[in-house]
């Protein structure tokens, strides 16, 4: 067993999402927003199938992470340098 609950994981995921959104907002384009909205609709359509929903939501977080990595001189992206949108966390945040 672990020392953390589903509620702890949910809270951590929300915090990460907020950080990704903060990093992505200055560079998000209409195409990015449309792709993310389509992803949310797809996840809602399979709400009764946790496996499909999880796969779709993973793609949503990848889209968000990729958008947060776009270059914007107003933001320092050092926090996200260790994150690979294809392979997950690499463990090298500087």
C-alpha cells in the first residue's frame, strides 16, 4: 500500500494541469484549443469505459505539455525541460 490516496493524486494532477496551462497560455493557438476541446468531448463520450477514457485523457495531457513547450520569451520553461511528451518524466528538471 501507499501513503497517499486517490484524492492526493487528483490534487497533484490538478496542480500539474494548472502549471501546464500557465506555461501554455501565451502560445496556445486556435488549433491547439480546438484539438484539446475535441479531446475533452471524446473523453466525455466514453465516460463509462475507464480504459478508453484514460487513453484519451493521457493524449490531452500530452497536447497540453507540448503546447507548454512552445517558445515564448516571456516564460522560463526550465521546469518542463525534463518532461518528454512522448516518454513521460525523464527526471532531469533543472
